[in-house]
């Protein structure tokens, strides 16, 4: 969903990607909160497995944020030099 929104910014020439960057930044906070809950309720082996999954999700969010920032730069460049 975030990937689609970030790429839509290219085709629509708008700033949807700005919202994507903001949402992607919340992923790390959500990861920390989820891991605190998991650490309290899960066994050690489960915690390490869940940590790896959560880290992958966070990295995916960071990649989407990078794509969105590129889209924003492309849109700004199109406005500055038509």
C-alpha cells in the first residue's frame, strides 16, 4: 500500500509521497512497541524469530520511504525546470 502511494506520486505529479515518508517513519515506533509486548509474553526463541520478522518489515518501510523521497525530488525537479 505504501509502495503504491509512493509510486502514484510519479504518475499523478502530486505530493502523495510526502505522506508516505511520514507514515514510514512511524514503523520504527510501532516495531519498538510491538517488541516490548512480545518480550513480555513470548519465549526467547519466539522473541528472536519475531524480532527478525519485525526488522524485515521496518527495512521494507525504509525502502518505501526512500522511493517516496525520490518521487518527491523528481516532482520538485519537474516544477523547477519544466
